[in-house]
C-alpha cells in the first residue's frame, strides 16, 4: 500500500466574533479573517496520545480495571500540565458509582422448545444483583418495535398486561422499514429505535424480560458487535432500589435466523409480521414460552469521569463543554490470540482530540487571550456500556445544566485524510450547527448529514445525555468525499484494512493513519467553541427537534 505521509502540523486560523444576544446576527457579523490568532495543532503529539491510550499496556481501557487507572493517570497528568483546574472538589476525577454484571457463559435457554446457544444464537444478561436468572414457562409476546409513542399515535403494548411475560422486539423503528408512512423520522432513527429505549419501555410496561431481534441493516452493525459488546462484564450505574426493582429481569438479543425459527414454531412468518409492524402498532401472543437459566454476579466499584476546566475571564459561571469517552471494551479472556480491544479509533482518537483542543485554549490563555466563558473538558467513562459517564454527569452536574451553553462531542475522529465535506450527525437539530457551518465554509468544504441516519448516531454517543436535558449538543466530523484522488485511494485501502474492526480487537493504532483530516475537523470545533465562548449567545433547538421545548431556538432551521 502506498503510504500517504500525515502532516507534521496543521496551522489554522481561529475565529473571533462580536458579542451578540442574537445567534443569527452574531454569525452573520462574524469575520474569520479579522483579529485572528495563529493556532498550531501538533500532529506528532496528537498521534502519540492516540498511540499511548490504545497501547496493549492500557488493556483496552475498560472501566474499573487496571487499564482505567493508567488512563486516569495519563489524562490527569496532561490536564495538570496544561494548567487546567480539576473541576470536582479540586480533583480532576468525578466518581461514577458503577456495578458490573457478569452473566455466566453457561446458559440454558429454550424458546418455544428450541435450544439456543449463548453467543451463537442469543446473548442474554441481567441487571439485577440476585445471583442469576431462573425463568420457567414465561409467555413470549411479539410487540412489534416495542414502542409507546403518543405523539405518533403508536402503542405496541396497547391492551397488554406484560406481567410475567417476555417481549420479543424488532430493532430500530417503523420509519426505517416504511419511510413513506410519514411517521417517526423516515430512515433517520428516532430515540424509539434505540435498544436502550426498548429495554426501558419494556420495564415501564412491567415485563419480565425483553429480547431484541438483531437485523444488520436497521441495527447498523453485524451480530459480531452484539457478541463482543453484550458479553462479559456489563457496567451500569448504581440506581436506587425502587428504580432497580422496576427493571426487567432479563434482557438481550437474538439472531435473525433463531428468531425466524421461533416464529415459525409459533405458526407465523417473521417477514410477514415485520411488514405489518412497519405499518401499524402490533402485538401478538406467540403461544410459546421461554425457559432461561444462568448465574450472574455483581461487583461494585467507582469508575471516574475526568473533568478539567479553563476558567473564563468575564462569564466564568457559563460553560462550553467538550466530551469524549476514554473507555473501551477491555480484554476478553475467552479469546485465543489477540484478546485486547485497544479502541484506537473508538475512542482514543476523540480523547486525544479534546486534549489537543484543551492545550491550544490553555496556550492562548497563558498568552493573555483568555476566553470570556469557561471551557470544560469531560473525558467520560462507560460510554460503551450505555453512555454511563455522561448520563451520570448530566444527572449530577459539577456545573449547573442551565449554565451549560453547548456540548461538542468527539467520538472516533477521521483517520482517512482530508475531505471535501463535513458530516453533522443528526443534522438539523440546533442552532449550534451554524457555528460549525460558518467555519467549514471557510475551509471550502460543505456540510452534510450522515450517510446512514438509520443508525441513530445522534443517540449513540455522550452528547445525547446533554441533549435530553436541552443543552445544544453536536456530534460531527469527517466526511464521505475525499479531498483528492490520492486521498481517495488511501481511504479505500485503509477502509479495507479496517473492515470489521468496530468493537473488535483489530481496532488498534496504525502508523500509516493520515490524521490531517482529523486535525482539520478538530479546528472546526476549536473555532466554533472559541466564537461561542467569546459571545453572549445561547443557541437552542429548532422547532422540529424533540428537544425544542427544553431550550427553543430563536431562529429558523437552515435547510438540511
């Protein structure tokens, strides 16, 4: 493979804007060429941070492990060297109480009399500290997409009493299968399509358990991701007994082939019921039962968010936030050979990205150019287990949520070289996107939405924990159109080399990565945050967003 040499450094101009209480007027008056300061992002340092964090020594950075301790030490030392303040009672570490549930690999599972093999056919776990699960003769009920959405006049649980029953649920939401229906958001997944919602709703309905049918296209990932991500220790937050008691006893995934056999045994064709479920709410008693038995253990330990603040000069109580999750999947002792999930792309690159941005803001402050608002960097724990660290911070904020201006989230930055476009995941949500668009345009690039909105990317990373509370949050970067033919050839070769590495042991650091595109994207976040931190603007969510009622925008949405 022809190696494209990455840039040794990237010199970029940062934006400066006049204070304004009106977002639109502020952005229109922004003059990128005026009063600029030269910012140099150090490619070699950025690369070294990625390499170190994703090294075998860090053991895949699983929460509550030795790999976490090494990661926390590394990040703490870096932020301390920059001169940022520890945000949690003078410390950089915010404790996040966690419990780790580990289901036995030896599981006895029979659905409709069909014996299913753990990992190969089904993956089940429990989020209760009761020693395990022992379920006999539990009725199985197909509940379509498992959605109760009054705003769409949709309730798959209508008329059901789910007590003692196990819900069998389709992945994603009806908009994916039937985008012409005008319900939900077409191919773009809503939160109703996320697996987290489906387990939450099954719990609210009083179900005994919930099993999601895996389907690669609407899930946006293959069965191998389920097998790697939902087996072994599963971290969760520690909840009150009242909340814990309401949770389903068993949750998991079943392969499409096994689900097809289950429905056939029940006298139904799964394809037929899937078509019905895409058009209207549905629930059907499968007239079959489940027998499930496995042991499980629970271990309690604190994990930690790393939170560092650069105080503002004039409005220090108002915070622009950066998030990136430091955690990954750790080590799988059941695998032969390479068994370390290094998590280089996901998400050593994002963690290294916020570190590089923090260094540049700290450098500017030391040079006598402090930001008016504070900037806070949160390296979160437990993202891979369900956004745990960001959820905990949002519920237990160090700085008040109503003083949190915006969130810029980095998760898996671009290692495929520069692009002609720039992707905003879930494009059209909030006024915060205007800041990005202004800077992307100055780079002679175009703003696009993600190529596969059905994957529900907006709901799958840490910014979502803040969006649910009304804080404008963006998850953006990269693009699908390479800068030139040479970059296109490199990208094609690198994508082939990294195929199947998402949540797999082959997601390790590669010397041949072209990080110039990542640094270009980091500059967009840097300049957008600089503009926002030196203004009085409070961006909000557009009317079409489900978060508009929490913090409404003052302007109309730009065209998607």
